[in-house]
């Protein structure tokens, strides 16, 4: 889910492909409807969905084609990527956006049904895997992955969050199939299960972990960035649509690039626009999509992300959700290269911004950046009533997290934040004299 994962089971994949809605052939000959499937609350796809729609850039690009055709855009909002794939393979959706694992299922399903699709651009990504997080209840006594053995863990099978869970458990020496009681649930259902105590932990994608932490309904147990494997979200298009209407697809990718530039140039305003459209707190949107957020937005199909996609195939195969997937034939960068022209090489070489601590003051349209978490704490301590949100990067992984939800370590004069307790304890274990302190104690030390 910057990107998005989706619950997919073998049963879902075998459901009949029936859907309604316009397609690229709709209209009376002079009017063409382009149908875009998106996930409004999967906020690492906003440059191809929620934000793009609110800005109207795609419609403007289509109107500027000057080909004598009247274009209409039908935006279809879904909670996950599975129905988008179903609609695409039924010829009902032309362009869709989803996370890396669902993209692979999209590729496999399209090929299986003779409706091939192609990955044509990227939305949000994190090179270490920080888009997925495992959380527990606020009062849970679980402090590490090893504590999950024999426990009930909710996730969405076939999603990137499930991939994170599988890989993390394997590294912890726990069989991901037999070592836990895995609950295959939609994110909202999993969140409810965690709150009710029927699940001991929840592994999910953007924006669920940050949302639940912000609401005080969960705390982080495992930062997906500890895997140090890229995760991303991307845009997929039907092959027949791309071949029949390449200029329309290129118009979409030009609009996506414009929305990406808008998000990067106006991160606070963009977060507020997405929050208004989705009902998510703007503070949570900014955690992921902000200037130093967990996600980096760039439409370029970076080789490192494509390589990570190839590594993901084995996880889906082990879950019997796909067979082999020819990633090289699925990835098609010709359209985004034409759409972005000479700027594509520059975007391809671009790297994520350095991690930084930020404060979002109340009533402000911009954030304040600090050189260190300690400096941020000092500011927050002196402005407690005027801080809307404070963000700090994990001292080990760089993953941004809410300052008041982080695990803090005092090491001499240094105050270091961590997303999860295990990484904080690992630091303490390797640094004599260091100790875990509460957020209140960290504020007091910095004041």
C-alpha cells in the first residue's frame, strides 16, 4: 500500500469476473469513457488516485489531446486491489493502482484469462520496506516477533503486509504457516479483531498501522523496514487498452507526474486534500506522504523496485496464490518514458530525501524541520499546546513515526527514537549505559 496491499485468497481469485461500469470503448463514437480503478484510502497510490482525482489533472490532459474526441473519466474506488484486478480482466477497468504483491496477482490473473496487463509506473515506494508494519494492542505484553509464536495474527493473505509477516517470521525462526494462527482478514476487520482481543497482532499496509497508532488503538511491534527490502505501489494498465489508446495512457502518466510534483512541492496541502477526500486524519496522511514521510513518490520504474518484485513471486507461490510470474514481460516502461520525455532519466536516478524530524504546528500550512530528534523534543517541550503533530525517524531504519508513539532511548546526551521495542532494546544491548525512557522523560530531558 508508499505502496498497496490487498487481501486475496485462492477463493477470491476463482470468483466469476462479473462487473459493471464503463470501458474505453464506451460512448457514441465521439465520446470515450476511461475507467480508472483506485483505492482512496491506500494513500501511497494517491498520485494515481485520490490526489490526482481531486486535482483534475487527468481530465485536463485528456482535454488537451485535441484529437476530436470527448473524454470522460469514471473513477471507481475500492478498498483493495483484488476487485480492481477482477474488473480489469473483465475489460471493465482500463487503468488501476495497487501494491506490489497485488500487482503480481494482477499480472498472473491477466495472463491466465487472456487479458494481459502491464506495470506502467510507480506511485509510492520505500526502499527498506517501511510501508508495512506489525502492530499489537496498546496494552499488549508482546515485545518481539518471537512472542508471536502460537498467537493469532491478522493479515490480508496475498498482500505486501502478509509478505512482510512471512519474511519477518522466517527471520525470527518461526514457521509462517504452522508457527502462528494466521487470520486472513480485510484491514478493517483485522483492526476490529485486534481491538476485541480476538487477534494478538495485526500485520497491515498503509495507512492502517499509522492510523491505529495515532488513534491510540495499537502500538508497533515490528517495523517492516527492518527487512531492508523495497516495497512499492504502482499503476497497471490493460495491454489492449494501452495498445488501442496509447495517447490516453500517456496522458494519465503525465497527469500522475504532475500530481507527484504537486505532492512533493506542497506536502502539507496535499495531505489535507487527501484527508478531506478519505476521512483519514491529515496527520496520518502526512506520516506516510509528507516531505520526509515513509513513502517516496516517483513514477519511474526503478530497477531496484523491479528486482524486489521478482523476489516477491516466491512468497505468493508458497501461498499458492500464483504460479510463476514473468516480471520482465509484465513491466512496460515505454509509456511512462514517452510521457515524461527528457525528465525520465532524472526521475529514474532520484533518491529518497534524507530522514528528518518534523513538527507540524497547529494552524500552519508548513512544517518545521529539525536536525535531530533531541532538537525536536526541545521544541515540543516548549510548545506543547501548539503542536499538531511531531514526527521522528527511527534511529536504525529511518522510518518516520509519531514522536509520542515512538520508543525512546537515552544514550548519554543523545535521545534516540525507534518504531518498535525490539530495535530499541537491540540498541540498548549494544550500548552500555543506554536505557529506554518514556516519551514524557524524553521531553523532560530535552527541555
